[in-house]
C-alpha cells in the first residue's frame, strides 16, 4: 500500500482494493445486520484535507455530507 503518496486535496480517491474487500466481508457478518450495505469496492470520494501530523486523509464520500477520516495508506487516487 503506498499509492496514496501523490494524493492532495480535491483529488478523487477510493479505498485500496484489499481493504475494501475486507470491509465488505466484515459488513456481511451476521452480527452487523443493516438494511443498507455500503459497497466499498465502488465507492469514490473527494479529499478535503490531509493532516500532516497524523497522516490522516479527510474524505467526503459521494452522497454524504460529513467527511470521514481514513489513514493515508488506505486510499488511492482514481485516475
């Protein structure tokens, strides 16, 4: 994982494929029954800012209003 090195604010990003697959598998667990499943494999968002201290990326996912915080190494730029 290291393709996020060239990500900057206003870039379009998605989660790294292996992380997205693990999230999808975890969300399919019987313990987490939810009527609305998030498709992390196809979800894209826009980088709002990057924290220089903690190496976190603030992302606003498509269809959402509030940003989420993700580790810098968990995202990759969408070409």
